C-alpha cells in the first residue's frame, strides 16, 4: 500500500447509518449500519435478494432511504441526485453492463471524463475563452499557452476534450482494453466490456468505486486477472466497494466483508472471521443456526 493510503488508514470515507428502505410493505433494507474506510477494499455479500444492489442504489442516489442517513466524506448524501453524488466522488458499475453500444471504447470512457469538465453548453457551442487567473498572468509558460491557444483557435472546450481523450486512453491501458480503443462497445468481447465499464467509472475521478458483480460471467483465469486489477485500483488511491457472488474472489481480494441477509446485516469483519461465522454459513448453506 502506498504512503498516502497508509496515512489515510482508519479514516472513514462512507457511512451507512442505520438505513431502512421500504417499498410499500416490503422492507428491502432493515436498519443496515456499516462504514468504509479510505483505502479499503470492502466486500458486500449475501444470498440473492439480500439487498446488496438495493444498498448500492441507496448510496448512489437511485433510492432515498426511508430512515437513517448515508454520509460520504463527511457530507450527508441521502436523497441527493445521482449526478450530484458522482460529482462528490462516488462512481459505480452495474450488474447488467450499461455501455453506449454505438460508441467506441474510447468514446465511452471520454463520457466519464465529462463529469469533471468545466465548459458550459454555450461555451462548447461558441468557443468561450476561459478567464486567466490574476496569479497566472505574469507566468511566461501560461502566456505562451494562451497565445498558442488563441492563435490556433483552441478553446477551453477543445482543450478539455483533448485532455479527456488522453485520460481515457490512459485508463483503457490501465484496464487492458487499449488495443480495442476504436472498436464499437457492442463488438467487444464480454470481458472487455466489463473492464471498459470499470474504466468509464474511473474516468469520473471517484474517491469510492462501487463494483456490482464485476466477475459475473468470467472464467477462472479472468477472475484472477480481475483480482489483480482491483488491487491495482486500490493502489492507485481509490477505495473499493465490491458486490460479488464468487466467494473465492471476495475472500482473496477484500480487507473486510459485510454480509446481508433479507436486507439485514448479519456479519461484519475480516474475511477469516466472516468465513467462520455460523450465521453466514447458515445463510449460504441453508442450515439452521444451531446446526452450523
């Protein structure tokens, strides 16, 4: 782990504070309470229907909790719109891949970089020039850059677009999809599409990356590669929240695991503790607690 991550160790990034979510008479989440520390890889697991994706949706603004609060980096985010939450630094992938099929791999990732661009719609249409900061006026380097831009017609919009392209290509290389950068997303192999969605989420410059079953449909070799990629993402400075059914992957890559069953938290601890927990064993194997 890097020095930066070590200095962050112990700092809480996200708190799910006694969250309950009801849909009519159905209780999807029941008083769920856990936190994620900066620089941590946290697994969120449970049987089908346990409430894992519902919890993701509450964290990312799709649902508003009926009770309780969700706080991110010290700010209350419960009920905020998804794009506001993205701007604060939470990005996610989806259980069912959601790419732009008629766009190239590169263009898909560039969509993610747009989340951090400053150009307005009018600025993009009419090439509005950015103001020069007073403290930048006397810097020779900045005078040269601005003169070049004005001479060759490079507006903020085009400058941001070019920067976004560079960032996107870097992320495609990072996830191993650079060799297919100019292919339509719909034509990519399934494993490439999964990695592409991760790259697009990372392009929003998140502090917390939420991965919803990223290994679904992967063979054992692809799962091993995914474990390495998740570790690389954490080493890059991101915190990771992982929903996954493959227990070998979860046990092999996470620092800590939270287990849900029927919308209720039944365990929270390091992988070795969770693997021995009688309630977790019963939830997955269908055994009564006293038989575990």
